[in-house]
C-alpha cells in the first residue's frame, strides 16, 4: 500500500536514523523502524497526513515508553530473583 507523500521516504528514513542513534543500546534498529512506521500510520489515520515532526515525536514517545516498561520489568525480575517479591 502506498503512503501519501511516498516521495518523502528519505525524510522518514532520516527520522529512523536519528532515533536509532538516540536509542542506541536501548532498542534495536528494527524496533525503531517499527515505531516510526507505526507513528507514520497513526498520524495518517488521525490527521490525514504524516507530518515529519509529528511522526518523530510520536515515535520517540513510543520508544521512551517501551524503554520504561523494559526497565521496570528488569527491576521486578531482579527483585523476584533475590527473593524480594512483594
């Protein structure tokens, strides 16, 4: 399926590259690419367009939430493995 503004593909690739660098060591590049694609799709669904700034903000927020969830799971796993479960 073609997206509106497919000529802007390099723009979205640049967003992915920036976010991959920003979240290096936290998320794999594949995860970043999926978040950018999901943000682009979501922006198109809600607003009818996928303005690059909006896509980047949405994708960044998704990646931050995923990182927070992963950190919380690791924290809980350490507590449980130490016998400190509530």
